[in-house]
C-alpha cells in the first residue's frame, strides 16, 4: 500500500536543497531525542510510540462502548471538549463524512455535534433546543474536569440529560474521558458510574486524537478506528529514528520548514482543495501554533480552502508581503465521479470542459495555482495523499505530529507545553471574581478604570 509523499521541488528555488539538507543532523538528532525521550518536555512524549502500543483490548473496549450506545439508535452524539479534545475528532469526522449528512438525516450513525469548545450563550441555547427534540448521548473530555468551557457545557448538558432520561439512564449515556487517578471529572465519573476511558498522563491534548479522546467520537460517527490506527502505525514505522533523513518524510518536512523560516518566511499556509479538510487544517493550526509559538519564535500557522479562498485570500498570497510559504495537501483519488456536460448554447463558454471529470478541473486549478504562486515568490511544499480515508488520515496525523516535535526541537523550544494559554484564563477568572483570585481581581479592575 502506498504512503503519503512529500515533494520539495518548489522550495529549492527559494532555499537551495543543500541548505535544507544542512538540517539533516539536527532533524535526525531531534527525532532520536523524541524516541529516546531525552529532549525538552519529555514527560509529554507518550504519543511518539502510541499507535504501535494501542492494544486489542483498548480498541475492542471502545468499539463495544460505541455499539452499546448505537443500539439505542441515537440521533445525536455530543462531544464536549476544547482544543485537542475536540479538534482531532472533528477533523477526521468532517474529512470522512458526506458533506450534507446533517441535512439528509441518515441515522446509520448519529450526528456528531460539539460543545464546550466555546462560551457562546446563543450556541449553547440552540444546541440544548436541538437536543430537547432528539435522542442523544455524550462524551465529556477533560483531564481535570475543571477547564471552564467544557465544564460549563457539561454542567448544563448533564442536567438536561438527567431531566430527560432520569439519573440512572443518563449515567448510561455519558462517557467520561479523563485522568486515571485524579480530578473533578474522575471523581464524578466514579460516583455516577459513567463508562470511563483514560487520557494518558504523558499525552497532551493536541497529540491525543489517537487515544480515546478522538477514537470514541470517530467510532461513534461510524468510521473504522482500526484503519485509522493502522495508518498511524505504518507512518510511525516510516518516521522512526532508525530511518535516515533521506527516507524520512518527517525529518525532511521539519528541515524545509526551518530552512524557510531562517530565510525570512514566517507564515506557513496549509492549503487544501477539498472542503472536507477545513477542520483538519484547524487541528494542524493548533498542533503547530501551540507547539512552536514560544520564546518570541515560531512559524505562524494559517490555512486556506482553495479554490474558494483564491477569490478572497488569493490576491494577498500572490502579491502581498513575501513572508509566507504554502504546504499543499493534494488528494490523488476522490470517491465519486462527476462529468461536465455538453451544453448546446454554451453561454458560459465551458464546452471545452465537456466530458472531463470535475476532479480534473480541480487538479488543474491546483497545479495552475502552485505555478502562479511560485512565480509570485511563494515557496510550495506538496504533500500527496493517495485517498481521503481512515488509513491515510492516520498516516497524515502521525506524520504532522512527529514532524512538529522534530521542528520544535530544531527551533529550540519545548513543543509540549503551552504556558501562554494560561494568561487569558487568569484574567477571565479575575474578572469573574473567582474565589482565590481576589488580588488579581483588584489589580485588573484598577487597570480598567
């Protein structure tokens, strides 16, 4: 079976291949440090060998849990979490789903919706209004159980679920994904008898999609979690520290990114030509932004959906400040065939496309855009994905994860912490007069006067 592939030829005109390959020793050393767990943040490296360590018992337990809820013929399944606790599953589910499944109303698998990823009162009101008319269940994902956004959503939805089904039945419709030993959610799950899965202590949220954090929702949506894991396992082997730079796609991608960064390219745009990949890019942005954006360093991760955004962002990318480069996700084979018809009047002038597949038009838009952007001063990295399915998404997830760790180590930051994320929380708690924040509350109120 083919693997995803990496093409750097449209980078060499901006940064010589020799300069990129100059990062060979650094990338190999960084990869070794990840696998030996000797680098910065080494207490959060459980994801590195995670795919190959997922056992039959864990996969079967997830499948059994999903099946128990599916026999209830649920219409909606709510995933409560924020950041990595929702973006990974959202990315995979959207990539694999019929674009109009929610409208078609097929209940072969429940509609997956999300909560706790924002604090919008309107969003929560509208979600609860929907759930009031549907048969539903949920999973709540939090190591601590006290993260504000998901904890607030769960408090509301738990109440709704218990009022609708009764406390006993509600407890059978809640899956908790949390810490093994401690935390508010762990305590509640034990008291209420929720089916519980563990978030490994050494796996951070943005690296957790291949744990129950992501696999439960993906399985509930009706997709094959074993194929997802298999793809990740195969990419884990392909990016192992024993695989030399010349054959190691993750090392090469990390090297190219850092070479471009040193040459003044500060912004990386992840490009797709399939709208199903929109939330995959959102997952990627968290992975790289939260991992590398430290110590006043880091490539800024952005994304576009082409060809839609060629009519909005295309002008800037073509002729704006030359501080950016693109990484293009190219899907080689699509699932369906649509041919352009002949039209006798040809008022739109498209008869020259008659008989061609729409995907061919899309591929030529991709190629033409790449040529135009390279000519306009935008380096292009191309990642080819044979097909958009569970197996290749598993490959892509692990590829980006391991390359992110390598790239972060080359940049000399800790890719596995996120101290800056706490700043907004402290201010929010002070503004809301949370107990224990009296000093901060007084200081911030004085600033606002």
